[in-house]
């Protein structure tokens, strides 16, 4: 089995990539937790799956969406008839300060 123990330098690199500031106590805690995880992944990578058919859906799920069909659009005057509008545009409250 390959060496799957994570080093302190590797842990600090991953923490930096994730923008995490770890205390020395947290570093030791995560070193102890990550090494067994990596060992398990290493064991899984040794399993022979060459005869296993790739599975993309485990259930009998199928597309339940309706067919994409072209329909008549809502006319602009009808779309704007129930709301505040100006020059053919919706008027909405300002959300960003200038």
C-alpha cells in the first residue's frame, strides 16, 4: 500500500488553498483525521472494477419533463398591464446604490 499519511506541510498547503487558518491544535487534529481517510481511499483504489459496468443512474429514473414545444409568447402590452412600467420596461425598486 502506498504511503497515505498526510504531512504537516501538505495539510498546511491544503488549508491555504481552502483559505483556512488552522491553529496548531487544529492541525494536529486534522492530521489525525485525514490520514485514515486517505488510507481508506488507497484501499478502495486497489479494488478491481474492470468487470463492472459504469453506472450513471442507479434507479429506473427517466426524464419526466414535457417535450420542448414552441408556443405563442405573451404579448408585451398584456405582460405589462398589471404592473408599473415605463417605455415597455418593468419598473422595479432600485437595489444597488449608484
